[in-house]
């Protein structure tokens, strides 16, 4: 299959049409547009021999269309980063559909990334998973590797003079597949992880407050990056606390970005200024 991508011949926009490839050449898929994944991203395919159907899941990336905070489909012609996971499905009669899953990524991930399939999973062909051989309801599917991480809270940092904040994704992200969970589009799930970063009365000290849901945790790390995306320092908080303080007097004056990792979820906070 050839999926949506960039660019059109005479316009800096993605093409939405698909094409099926075979030994005799290719055939355009008529009356269908792939709107929710328009740039190379982490993806994984499934084939169901019994149903003669296949599905491809596109994990994050960049897309001209996306679901906004209230669940409406919105469009940005500048192709912003997205957190959604979309699925292109072809049934036994050759009809294509596209849906957005309810679950979302914890940050703007997936762009230019790759998906590494768990070697224990049986494949139908090369990187296509044999869906009929998936016995367990929940299984370790594989890992998202590499690509671009947009650590800002804006979908399109290029339009907000924040392009230099994007970095190479430093995480190896474990991915699970739950067969019988209802994940088709209905309402975009929201990230419930809430962290407040409050300047203290002491110079270059910040108070960190966690939402009550996350006051108890197993893992809490925070990482400090400069505006060039370089990791300056990493820290582990050993005791379960609803708030703690960061002393950043060891840093040179400038603007920094803080990444919190809590129970293997993470939330990117706004920039901080050190004086």
C-alpha cells in the first residue's frame, strides 16, 4: 500500500489518496481520502486471513486534520503535530474506512519514528502482523523508536517561533495491543496528568505540584533541556509527594524546558526562565 504523504506536485500540501500495489503495478483507491496521518510516522499493520481484511495503525505524526479539545474535526493547512492514533481499514469487499482511536499519545510523538514489532509476535508477511495468531487479549506489541518529539504544548511550533524546541525523541516507548477494548472514535481521551510549576520566592526555585490523582506514584523523574534540545540534567524523586521544590541555581541564565516522567507517562510543562 501507498498511504497519504507529502507533497503535492505544485502545492506544499499532502496528498490524501491511496494506491494498492501488486506485481502488475498499482491501482488507485477510489472515493477515499486518508486525512489523519499525512507524514511519515510510526505505524504497524495487521492482516486477518479469515476475514480477508487488513488494518494499519498510524501512531502520532503530523496531519492536516485532527480532533480538537472538544472533539470536533479541525483543519490546519500547515500540517501540525498530532497526538492521535488513526486506523485505516480495508474490509473483504475492498472498502476502505478511517477512524481515530479514543486513546491518545501523552505528547506530540511519532513523526519520522519507526515501530519495532515484538519478535515473539507471528507475522503474516515481513512487517505485517498475523491477526489470527493473536491469542491473548492484551499483548506487548512492540516499541516506538526515534523520530521527532515536539515538547511544547502547541500543535504547530513552526508557526509560533518554537521550531527550535523540537528534539529527537529520546524515549523507547513500549506499546500494548488490547484486542477487545472499544477504542474506535467517540471522544478523544484527555491526559489527566496535571503538574503545576510555580516560581518560589527564592531566586531560581520552583515549586512542583501534582494533581491528587498522581500523588502516589512508583516512578518520578524530571529532565531539564536547553533551547537546543540538549539534556542538561536528570533527577529522580524517590518519595511519593504531592509537591516538591526544584533548585535551579546551578543553571546558567536562560530559558529551559522541563520534562516530567511519572509512572511511565509524561507531561511537558511550559518553558522556565532562570536568572
